[in-house]
C-alpha cells in the first residue's frame, strides 16, 4: 500500500530557472495539499487541490508559483524564476476528503544556487 | 487569526522519564487537532486526530488529550527511538488546510 510519493527528492536549480515538483497521492485519495518548510521555520500551507480544481490557494505567493492536479497524473507545484529564498523543503499531503487526516510524502528539498 | 503555539521548543529526557508537550491554539471553529511526528529529513508522520474537548487517544507510549484551548501529548517512559520533532496542527471548519505550530524537538538519552 504505497504512501504519498514525491519526486524528485532533491532538486538543485540556479537562480532564474524553473522548478517542477511532483506529487502522487495515496491510492483512493483525491485531495492534495502542498506545504513549505523553510529552514528553522514551521510547516506553512500553500495550496489545496482536488482533481482539476484549486480549492484554496491562500498560502501561495502571488507571483511565480502555480499548482495543478490534472485529471490524470500527479499534482505539480511549479516555481518560475526561482530565487534563493525559495530554498526549502516542499511537502505534499493527501487525504480522502477535507475532514480527514492528511498523510505526508517524504518531501522535495529545493536548493537554489 | 488561527494560531498554534507549542512548548517547550526543545526537551531533553532520560530514558524512562515521562513528560508532556503542550500545544495551545486559537481557531475560529475547530474541526480537528492533529499530532504528527517528524524525523530529520523526512515528512511528518500522522499520530492522532482529536475532535472535541475531553477526547483522549493513545498509541504505545503516547497519549494525546484535548481541551478547548490546548492539547497535551504525554510521553510515558520514553525510549531513545521516541526522539523526533512533534508537530501539532489545527484545522478549522470549512477549510482543508492545517495550521502548524513550530514543533517540540524531543531528545531521549539512554
């Protein structure tokens, strides 16, 4: 029974490049959440998606960040023109509904050089 | 504004020395309070969900309790393998997002 899968586990990008982070939810889960953990800070909510819908993007930076969860395939968090301040661990979580516990993936650690 | 505060930030215990971690919260209508464990370099691992004041849940050496303002995670006779960061989060009604505290980093020495 596979858990939440994220890839890549580690990603290095130069300033100005694009970063694409992928998340495959647990089997049977149709709700996906993205969180960011900056160094020495707690987990911060970014966006909540269901298939083909963004439900809540109140935690997403206004520029350069976007997320999608297509009908087929994984959820994608896209960061355009990365800056050093984007260096962080990005975690994806999934649940079968919005009032259930969320199960987290292992994270993608983004380093911007 | 929904907020979660955890204390202490760090806790060192000797093996077998029981203690409690605190999670104070303010939220506009609580749907659930969640406890997670996070090991270095890994994603948070789900431990418990509590929904209403007075509720308690147990798992091995861990017991979580909930009041209207705070939650406690009691650790009885801890072992070195219990060393980790313990995260508390709240979820408000009509929202899916979790609001996390900063965490308590527990170190249990043999």
